[in-house]
């Protein structure tokens, strides 16, 4: 949990994070929380004790996910403003909760900072992270701080809830199920490709929203789960080819995808559709990839997000991609490799 | 959650961790768990999905804690064998659960490894961590992996449970309460001091058990909570002076401690009591520091661990140390500063 083994400035920072994490009008000693869906606070004891104490709604199960955001692996300080790093850090965790059809409850942040990092950077990072958390009714309930020997190191933990037995797993897909994806794919990878190509040029954050400000599909995941539509679900954090392979592996099935059907993101100015390779293999779009029985009607838009059928599940444990000419080839998982320094 | 954005060897490692984490005789698809206290498995879905799904026993609340173990900050590869790093990594989290009087349920490991790290090191680390987890009925339910740009980076998350409203907080101490500590203090810091003094000499792990193999006081914490003894509790991870300051700060009280009463660890061969400075300020002993009302009798031994009264809580918000001659001076929190590379 938050400890104090860091220089005094960090101790002050923890106190500041604690204040930022506290919803306005709530007493310090009463714990720090607010929930949108449940009327009672979910985090009974937050930052300032050995553990956070969380209330679990009756007849619910808990969801837990952890995700690193490491400088030089998941972000670069010269490419990603502090706000973007904070936003993307929490999105990684929230998106995992969305992929289970869950509702996020609390986040925990382990944060190791190099000695020479400016307090301004940390404030902007934390402010963006807590801002996104509040947007989803999530309390920052604790974490850990340390001095980092090299680079900024963050690990985000998100805890959520789901009604008993209702979590949407990766393992439920059956042959004949249809495959759907939310939003558009490849937008995040296209931004990375641009930055790699021209490392000195600053990209316009608004022209690449899926890279710089990805929105976790929490509401969509919840609605899908409530309607009992998905037989299996995963978020597209590693890229379609890799994430579909995960889903198929856990379900013990294969898939056939039509390249023409895959919704591609538009990026840049003037906006142009990304290359199919980005949509197939580019990660960090944080869209939802799910399967549904052929007997169920899936709307073309849910929670304000377009839903596109891109293929179907097969018994044969291979993943095939059908091109424009109707020719099938095997789709190898070539999920996004994180950029190096 | 466990993702596959690492070289193939790491993918194989995740599969291996998944096998290691699975209790023998359990089917792969049924989820991976076993609990000591609750008959039904607590981790319904573990490694291999976007989130772990955890069952929460009825009328219980959840505890969550996160703790970094960073190379060069919390351990050094030349001082700490891989097994020791794995053991200490999980102990940090388990000890936080103990300090709430909770029972650990599941652990999650975010692990970033440098490209050149030997698979043997990782196996020994993981084996020790999972071994300790199983000893406490804890399932490794997931985590994240990444390639580290510099050094080994681990973040351990432990999730536990406690009966509703029964978590022992830091904030419950009142003036007049007595202050107790379990076991002996300073043993861990004494080992660090030895290694710093003679960096080339390998210490005998068995002569410094509290540093190399600290035992989290899970059973003691649970028994204390069941008996309703502690008004406040914390673990001694940062050192007595700092941890007592945390407890007093959260409770809005002060304390008076008698130096002569503080139980000091014996280390080395022949075994010798550590200097009082180690017992006062040395961290990472992972003992329990708690307060209890003066009206309650506290046994001198519980769960096989000696319990020693070292002082009492005062209304005046200062922490005083009384020496052998009866002279009081203010005890400044000088908790353990982690060693640098």
C-alpha cells in the first residue's frame, strides 16, 4: 500500500493524490468513495491504511486486472504528454473490466518515479488518471509509491464487480457463433507508426483519438452482458489477430474473418482509413471483440458505438482470413509489439 | 492481465506459471483455485482471461493491497537469491492483509523482465512465490508481463477478505491503549547493514531469517481480529518509528514507547541482539504493531509468536521514547530508506 519510502516531495505527493482521489464534500476519516450504480460507497477505507477495504454488492463477484505502463515499453515521454500517459494507464485496466461485462469499482496505482522527474509531470499524470476514474465512478483506493532507478513505472490495478455467474469469459465461443467488433480498429497503431516514422514531429492528439484518448467500452460491455448476447468476449489490447487467437484458444475453436468487413479507423488530416495491416495487428484500440450465437440479433449500434460483424467461429481450430477475392489464408497472430526506446 | 506482448520464451513462461499456479488434480477450464477456509474455490476464473473472477464469501468485505519489488530499490540480484526475491515479494502483500486481520484469497503478479534475464532465475523466483502462496491457501489469479527496459520489476497485488465491518484499521487507537508488537524487530535491517558493509561477502540466509524468509503474520492477525483485541494495527514494513507514526497520525493520537521493552532480533553466528537503532528504525520485519484497550488482557504468546507490550497511546500527538534512565525524547520517524544500487 501507499508507503513513505520516497523523498519528502513524494510524501507530499501522496497527500495530494489522497486529496485529489477524495470526492468533494466527504470527510477524510470516513474513507474515500462514491459509486454511480450502488448507492453506498464501495471503498470503505482507502489511501492511508495497510489495505483498502471494499464493499461487494450482494450476489456479485469481483473482477481483478493488473496492467503495466512502463516508460520506453508502453509509452515514451517525448511522444506522450503526461495527461495521455495517465489516461491510457487507467484505460488499460478499465477496458479489461469492460471485456468481462463488469462495472469498475476501484483502482489502485503502483507508481515508481525517477528522482529527477518534475512534480508537474506527476500532477498532470495523476490528474488525468483520477479524472478518468471519476468519469466512470471509480475510486482511487490506494497503491504503492517508490523511487524508480530508471524511467517511470506504473502498474494499474482495477477491481470491478459482476452479478454472480454473469462474467463474460473468453472461453464461451462455439462453432457457428458470429464474431463482432465495436468501433474501428487500427487507429492506435497508425499513430505509433507515424511517430516512429517521424520521431521529431508532434502528432495532433485530436487526429488520433484512439491512440491518445482511448475510451474504455464500459457501458457497451455492461449492456452486452445484461442482454446476455456475447458467448465470449475480449478487448482488442494486443491487436485483432492476437486477441482473436486468445479467444479461440480459450474456447477451443477456430474462426473465419472477412478482411473487407473489418471496420478501419480514420486518422490524420485529411482523415484517411488506416491500412488493413493496422486493423488486423495493431493493438491498444481497446475495442470489444465478442461472439454471439447466430440465433441472436445484434444491433448495429449499441451504447453509441457501431457494432460490426466481421466473421464467424469454426470448429476447425485455425483462424482464416478471407480477402476481397474470396481467397482464404491463415491469419497468424502478429499482435502489436511495443515500441522500444 | 497476463498478455502476450513478450518474446516467445515469455509466452512459454506464462504457460508454465499457469501450470504451476494450478492446484494438482484440477481441470484447466474449471478455473484455478483452492481455499483453506472456504470450501468452494475463491478464484473462479484465473490466468487466461481479461480479468480474474473472484467469489466473495457472504457477509465479507474485500481487502486489496499492492507492493512493488524493484531491483536496485527493494532487492539486489547479487545479495538476494531469486527464491528470496519471490518469497519477499509476496510477503509484502500478505503482511498487509495480516495487518487488517484479513485472510488472503488471491495474488496477482505484474512482472517485467530484462531481455537478458535467465529463465532459471525467473523459474526460481516464481516457484518460491507460488510455494509461499500455496502455503497460505492463496491462488495466483493473474497479472501482467512485459519486457523491462532496466532491471527486474515486480508488483504484487494481494486480495483478501474480512467479515463485514471487522477490518482492523490504523485509525482506531485511543489514549490509554497499550502498544504491542509481535516477534522481534531489527533483524531485517541488520542483514542489510551487514551486506552494505561487506558487499562481497555472502550472508548465511539462515542466520538472518527475518530478512531472507520473513513470515507474514496471517494467523496472528486473524486471531487478534477474531478476539476483537486490537483497536488499531499496522505491519512493521517501514520500521517501528515510521509505522507507529502512521498509526498515530491516522488515529489522531500520540504514543510513549520504552526503549528497554522493544524486543530485538538476534542475528549472525554466534547470535547477537541487534542494536536498538535497527529495532527502532529498521523496516521489512513484517511483524504486527497493534494497540489494545488497557482493559483487555493480551496473551504474551499468540499463534506461536511472542507478543510484547512496548508502550502506550497518549492524547498528546507526539511520539516519545523513554530510555533506560527514564529520560523521554521525541522519536522521529526515520523509517528504512531502501538501498540504492
